[in-house]
C-alpha cells in the first residue's frame, strides 16, 4: 500500500498479486486508492468480482503472471535454486541472476527455432 501511495498521480493503475493477497479488504483498499486489483482469485471468493474479471485486461494479466511464475519454477528445478549450496547474499544474488540469464538464453533459442 505504501508503494502505491508513493506513485501518486490521478491515473488508474493495475496491481497484480498472487492468491496470498486474496482478501476482500485488500481489494477494497486498492479500489479506494484508484487501483484495479488483478489478484489471482481463490475458488469461492468475493474479493475479485465481475467488475474486474469481465475485462479483457484481467485475463491478459493472469496469463502474463503464469509466464513469470514459470521462470521461477524453472530456476527451482533445472537451475537448482531450490536448495542453494552456497552461502552469502551476494553469491546467491549472482547465482540467481545467472539462472535468469540462462533461462532467457534458452527462451531466445526456442523462439528462434520456432520461427525458422
């Protein structure tokens, strides 16, 4: 909420969040701050209703969110980030950046192979 307040401005913005933030109070607070909540909704919830889900942008937001989550899933399984064997925040930060760079290289290769 503090970060949204820091943005300021009068334009409406959207905020994507995962299922852990699926609370009706959170969504209502966002709406009061002129922010559209694009929260991944749990089943049988009332925090995200037709006001948000009926728009095409909500569906796009959820598809993009899935793509982002796939990167972290790849880093945990293939990039061995699940149980890191090194210590120190600087080393882990470098290792994480290396993992993301490798993932990007693989994605670029796959895009080029599909376009040939």
